[in-house]
């Protein structure tokens, strides 16, 4: 399977301009586009975090009791889970504060 086509298909489904309204009061496009862009970037950060959790798990499972390899795998898992929690928290902050502030 060619992963380039997978990512191209994934990128083609992203709609940066969803929820953009043009009405009599003006255009709310800029805050919505920024929020959509931040959400897209946070999605990819979450995907990378999950990939690193899988890599850390594989490293831990294949460490065969080697203390250095176990310590490296634990660090990978710790940082990956921290990155996953940080990306989830960032999505919550963006959706709660940024969108609520600009889209009243």
C-alpha cells in the first residue's frame, strides 16, 4: 500500500472553509479559518502521538529485559502520552475559548 495516496485522500477530506458565513453583518471567515486550521494541526499532532505510543510499545515489548532499552521505551511512551494529552487539551481550548469568543 502506498502511504502517499492515503495521506492525499486524508488531506482531500479536510474542509478548511467549513462554517464560513457571509451575511449582512460581514464575513466571519478569518476566525473560522484559523480555528479550522488549528483543529487540523491538532488532529495531526494527535495522530503522531498515537504513532509514537505504538512505537514505544513495540520498543518496550522487544527490549528483552535490557535496562537501557526499557528505559528508552518508557521515555518514548511517557513523551508520547504527554503529547497526546497536550494535543487533546489544545483541541478543547481552541474549541471552547477561540470559537466561543469570535463566533457569538
